[in-house]
C-alpha cells in the first residue's frame, strides 16, 4: 500500500469531515439568510417547517421531497439537495461548509 502525501491525507480528512457535517433546519435557514441566499421571511418559514425558499423549490420535484425538506429536523452536508444548490448557485465547498459551522 502506497503512503499518502500530507496533502492527500488532509483531503481525506476534509472529505470525512464534510460527510459528517449536520445542522438543524433552523440553523441552516439562518445561515442561508446570513449568506444572502434566502430572505428573512423565507428563513423564518423554512425554520418553522411552513414553506420552502424560492431557490429550493425548483429542485424538489416530488411531494415526498418537499415534505422531507420541510419536516426534517436536520440537514446533512452530503444531502443531494445541498449538492444541487452548490452547483446551481456556483457555491464553493468553503461557502457550503460555512452553512454547517
């Protein structure tokens, strides 16, 4: 087995850290608002499970996906919706990480 370089080890550690990042729906909503991704009203409604922000709605095609996004108590960094938002909004990994820490 070949030894990994320090850079490779650091990348593996970061991958693991990202795979385990999780935050509450309310915290995520506040951080998304603070990042300028959603409005204050959207953050309040999403945190309360009342409605989804406009930027999220196009990516939730089924009722099941919408209900899951409204009712899940926690949002994982590795959730499919996060990858979609990252790509659609052109967010960097660091910007996405900031929504979880």
